[in-house]
């Protein structure tokens, strides 16, 4: 085993650029792919390699980039370094000099706008770097051959196929422009040797910038071993420079995700080309997804579900046997088994449906629980409410949860029948077995088994419950 095998691995992610070709006020690495910023994809991949530390070079919109990174990585593993002016990739790496130049470590350098690179590929790159000729290399770069290499730096080799230099597109002569092998912008370096060589890199080039790509040639000229890891996948190393490329990768990632769900998990997609599913989503066997459905984030959908056209599910959990009818919006919600939703229902954050419950057309739930077997079938708002088991919420019911300053809770018991157009003014508790008449406005608690009517509500009868019966009238109040 070479000494390099025992050295710690650090990762440096370059994420300081503006990305002018995106034509955007947003830093390039903050543009989203599959619902997450580009930088987050790279961070997740880097983390899979179990590095000692991940350094992120930030510059343009630095605070926003930091926030995005910390949504993906624990702050104990990441450290940010500032590139004050964007003077090229060499200058970006040089911003981390004080953190890394004295460490006898292996440094993997990644680009924050290359989101499709796989951890397995990077692990092979690192392994080749450490194994090179039994002693390890000073530098190893990942390359790919492209039919159209326009825009990429070319890998120039000598007559024996040995690496000579990387030449950027704008600095290439006619012969170099004909080279198909390109630099992917992903590197392994021995940190001490990297920063020593970087001190000798100038900016005498078409861009007037300090190129990291000059470092391997400097090392090679000083007799240091330089290795090339030639990879076969163009898609993995594709960077994002404009919105067209971003859309192309989005389409590729979506198709890959849906194909995997169909072949490996037994999910039916009626029209895969017009369905949008996050790579982080999980969908169970025999679930049917109709056209124009969007499933975002870390959503989980159980077995035997059906999601009809036009519905969107975001960061929500659906149990087995759930039916979601047309044009529903479900965000940060939890749905039990055998539930029915919609059409045109809206489950907002912290909405919870217990097994066998149902919400129908134009029903909205927020921060509320609908109990087992309970229903709210039409034109209802349940906000900051808890509904017990086997209760029915009539059309037009509103839990009036906001008094202009604070939100208040509504508690509805088991076996309750709320009449159409009932207003429940929170805070309020509706007991078990209660029935309200149509148009009731209740502004105080309703005891168990009462019939409440009017505005304000009056308790006009006690409803006697007997086993196996819905209930019968008792004495008048």
C-alpha cells in the first residue's frame, strides 16, 4: 500500500462564479435541478466519499450559497473560503491555501455546476490517483472524449500518449482544436504539491486569468507523476452553463428516475414523458401515476395508489391504496392507508389524514388531523383542527382559527355530524356525538351528544346514543 492510501481525503468545491451565461440574478450554483440547488447535488456526492472535510469556495452571493450548502451538509464537516475577485479557477483554489497548503492530504477538486457526477466515478478517480505506478500521482485529472469538444479545454499528449498539458479552448491552436479528449474539470492533487505549483502559475492567456488547468503541466515539468483517468460517460461530467443545458439535464434525470421506478419498483406511468418525479421520491408497487402529475422532494407513496392528472405531491407521505383525484395539491402532509382525496383538494403543511378518511372537492386542510373513517367531502376549511373518528364535516364548514392576532385550535370528537355552513369559532371543543344544524355559528364548547343550532349556537336537544344506532333524540333543553 502506498503512503497516499493513508492520507486523509479532503474535498474542495468551486462555487464562487456568477454564471453570466445563465442570464440570471441568481448565482449559477443556486439554480435548481430536480428541486435542489446544483451545489447541493455536488455536496451530497462529495459526502458519499466520507472525506475528512469539505471546503466550499464562495464569492458571488456568498451568503445564499452558504445557506444552500448548510441545508445539505452538517456544519461540522464543511468550511467556507472566500474568493474576493473571480480571477479564474487557479485563483479560486488559491483562496483555500491557508486551510490546505500545510496538510499532507489528498485533495479532490469538484465544480459546483457539475451535478451529475457519481460518487462511484469519483472514488475510482481517487483510487487511480493513489495507485499510480505503485507510488501515487501528484495530480490526476478526469477526462472524456467528445465528438464535439467545443468549449472544453483539450488534453494534449505527446507521441507516446503521455500527458503534456491542458489547453483552454480560447488558447488552442488549430491542431489542438482537433483534439477530442477534454478536461472534465475534476481533479485529484496532493495538496502540498498543488499549492507549491500554483505559486508558479501566471495569467498570460486569452482570459487574463489564473488557470488551475496549468498546474498539471507545471508538476509534470518538474518530474512529478501526473495521471489521467479517462471516463466513458459524457453525461456525468456535463456542466451547467446556460438554461438550455439545465433543462436538458432535468429531462435526462427525470426520464432516468421514471424508468427505474417502472423497471425496479413496479410503478405504472400512463405517460412518462409528461410526468415529473423527484429522484428522492419513493413510490410503491402497482401504483398508477397519470399524466401531468408532479411528485417532488422526498415524497413517499405506498403500494396500489392512484394519482390522477394535474395533481402535485411535495414532501408528503401517502400510505397504501390512496386515491388522489384530479388537480389536488398536497404539500408537507401525511396521508394514511385507503384514503381518498379530491378532486381539487388542498392539503397544506401538517395536514394529516388517518386511515380510511376522505376529503373531497375544494376542501382545504392545514395543521389539522382528520380521524379514521371521517369525511369532509365539500367546500370545507379545516385549519388548526383535530377531528375524531367516523365524523362527517358538512359542506361549507369553516374552522375560524384566526382572531386577527393568534391562531386557535378546534377539537371535534368522534361520531360528530357537522351541518352545512357551520362556523366553529376557535378556540372551541365539540364533544363526541354532537350534531349541528345547517348554518350554525358556534362560539363556545358543545358538550357530548348535543344538537346545536342557530347563531350563536343553542343546545336544543340531547342525543341519546345506543349501540348499533346513529342516535336518537332525547329531551329538549
